[in-house]
């Protein structure tokens, strides 16, 4: 049995967290406000993890002003140098990886390895951004006019707002922030109020590096509720870009407010990710891929596998083996070694799990395994991972429920599988398990997966930071993290330069003055 109290004490001490933590950082911590605070409870055992103060409008304004000033200085620093600061941050996160991972586990209930993985994801994107500091490039384009050059430059945008969700309380922030900072922006962070402690722990580490490096405060933090801080950010014309991760409903609201002022958004909203398992799949890989996708983070990833569409030729065998694997998966305290499925974030998530199962059953679904609250652990936040055999076009399978519920479908032809796959409003991640080249290329073609992420023989979950992350349809269309996602954090200028002795006009227009 792990000694939770000891772990808490040690982690808090080393990360300089207390029972009452300030929640606003703008180069220095703003004092704990007595007026309003967020209470954090661990989903592991319901115990009190302390309080985080909530930003007032004044705190918010002051932070934006400071970040604006920092931007002016920081955007003048050469890209490779900016990248080197991010490297130092990554080095420091690496040194504190174990402790930070523990905070993630304590606060949002991730298993130890997944908590560590979350921090590793920050470290990775930091090193990626370091290299990127030397690769902020634009195209040179052939001009139609003699003695002319046509090219483009990507300049920093200003202050980028990042609103992050509880399930990846620091990694998704870093995808946005490290890339944005490397292209020359400053960043204001509004974390989920369910994961405010992680944000304070991360800023404690980063703040120290910034001080040592004598760097202007380019990373600000304003904890608070979405209805207050989120709204302020969305309406604030000083914030040219808002990156939001969360529900479709809130994303739609934020997006409307930001676009009303012609601001830009990067939206990473819901996923309803599907895996197609062909009769030509390697059964072991498919079982592990679907199992990991559906069970990791207790089904609380945007990339979690929520539907599996299996060829009728192997359906029964696959079903049997998957049920067997589910029965073996250990549920419980996520800090215990060997546990695969930790708690859901809170009692509301448990209610949503129960409601979804009820709806599925009333729509004709059959519970094959799981379906109940897991009573062996006291807090009530633990649920049994569930597989539901779907019947026909069940409405509930079109919704994203943040819980370990997997809907199982059977297909006859690949076209039929693809239709089921693409029949949901969301379009984040997808996977196909097959060893047939024709099948995989069909899946990756314009008639195939309609998602932003399409994987072959690996899970819908667990993307690497090197690729662009995001999806289509109700997922919102944004791209973050790797590849050329950095461009979204810049403004592009197109430049035409005439180095000749005449003034020829484009399109052959003559204009004799
Ligand atoms: C999310 O759930 O919002 O691909 C992000 C994955 C992780 C990130 C998930 N690397 O599962």
C-alpha cells in the first residue's frame, strides 16, 4: 500500500506548495486572496489538497499589462536564443519530473506512469521548440516581375491565451506555450479549476528558471473560473489568439466571442475516436491498441478510443479476448504499482458515466463487461471499465462521455466500417488495425477517416509531440504542438521587394503617370 500522506507531504515540500497557494503569477506570485479560492480535492481518496486563490479582474489586467511589456522585449530576442531559454526550462522540468508527475496523479488521478508521461510530454515539446527556434522559416516565391523578390516572414503575434483542460493539466499548455514563446509571443494561462495545483507547481519551477536567466516574465498564470477569467480572455482585444481545450459547448461559446472581435482561436474540443479492426489485423496489436486507447487515463483523454468497429470474421474472438483483458485490468489507487485504471475526476464524471450506460441500454446496447461503480475503493470516483455491444445507430455512441466506456460494432464491408467510423460529429483521432496495404491506404484516403489524426496499427491515444495535434468537425479544426503548427502563433507578412530601376506592375497592368 502506498502511503499517500507521506507522498503528499514530500511532494508539497519539494515543489514549494502549501495549503494556501497563490493562483496568479506574472513574474512574481500575487498574494493569496481571501475573497475567493478554489479548493482542490484528490480524486484518489477525496482528501483535501489545499486551496488556490482566484484572480480578480485587477489581477488579470495587471498580468496582461506585464505580459504586453514582456512581449515587446522578448519578441526582439533572436529565435535561437528564445529556443535556448525553453531548453533550460525543459532541463529543469526533467529534474523535477517525478515530483511534478506525482502532483498530476494526486490532483487528477493519473497512474504514476501516466503522470510521468504527462511531464515527459512537456519536456519533449520543450526540446522540440528549442530546435524550432532555428527553423522559423518562410517561403521565397518566384516573382512574375523582373528584379523582384517575393517572400514571406512569420512574426510574433503578441499575447497568446491558453485555456487548458483538467485531463492534460500541463502538457497541452506546454504544446501551446513553448511553441508560442519560441516564435516570440508571451503567454497567459488559464488552467482548469480542477487542475489548478499542477499549474502552480509548474510555474514554481519555470519562474525560478526565468529569474536565473534574467528573462522578462513571458509566462503568466491566472487561475479562476471559466465564467470569469475565460470570458475576460475571450473578449480581450489585447489577446490576438486564444487556444482552448475543452468541451464542444464551451469551445463554441469562446470561439463566438473571440471571432466577434476578429481574434483567432485554436480549438481542441471533443473526440469520439474509433478504431477499425480488420480480419487482417495482428490480433495482439489490435487488442493492446484498443485496450490502451479505451482504458488509459480512465477514458478521460480527448484521444480515448470510444468505439471499436470489428470485422464480423473475427468479431467473437476479438470480443472475448478484449473482455478477458478488461477483467484483468487493475482498478484502484493510481499511485499503486500495477494499477491501470485510476479514478474519474469527480462525482459529476461518475454520474455522466452512469447516465451514458443507462442511455446505451435503453437504446438497445448490451453491457458485456463492467457497467457499475467500483465499490472496493471508498471515494466513489472509481468506475468499472465498460464494453457495450452496440445495436444499430445508437444515439449515445455519437456523444463523447469522458469515462472508460467502449462501444463495440460489427462490420461486413470496409465501406460499412468507414460509414460507422465517420458518422459522429467529432473528428479528432482514429485508428485502423490491419496488415493489408489496400485497406490502410483506403483508411488514409479522402474516402477514409475524416479525423485530424489517423493511425495504422497503433492506438487512437498517445500521440507524439512531433506531429500537429488536432481535429476536424466539432473538434474545432485547430492544430497544436509539432510539425508546422507554430505558424498559428505568428502573423505572416508577404513581402514584395523591387531591386530594379523600373516599376513594372503585376498582371501586366500599364499605368503611365
Ligand atoms: C488530450 O486528451 O487533450 O495523444 C491530449 C494523447 C496525448 C495527448 C492527449 N499525447 O493521448
